């Protein structure tokens, strides 16, 4: 099974194709698709560059990335890896 993911043009955030190919922010909201349907949804997302930037397919199992890029996709789904890691502890 697969999902379609991309970045949103307006703010660069990770988005997914949800119900009716509408952009959603959470991996759990993404539509899980069979191979043939995933290709159609991917083509639809690619035809909407005003929303979906560089869409691609990700293998999933129960809304959890499962393919060879599973670590990358888990990191993308949870947000930036910086943030608190740049905050210094008071001396």
C-alpha cells in the first residue's frame, strides 16, 4: 500500500494526499492506496504545483512508512529535527 506525500508550496510543510486528493497535514489522515490508485493520485498531485511540491509515493503499512525510506519518512512526518536541539542550557 502507498500514500502520496509532498511539501506544501505556501510554507514548505510536509503534506499528504487525503480524501478526494485534498492536502492533509498528518500522516494518519493520508489516503492509503493500492498501486494503481496511488499512481493516479500521484499524477493528480503533480498536476497541482500550486499546492503539492515534488509529490512522490511512499510505501506504508497501517499508516506507518515501511519501505526502504521508512526512517526518512518517519522523520518528515514528525517535523523538523532542529528546534530544541539548538537551545543552549544555561551555564
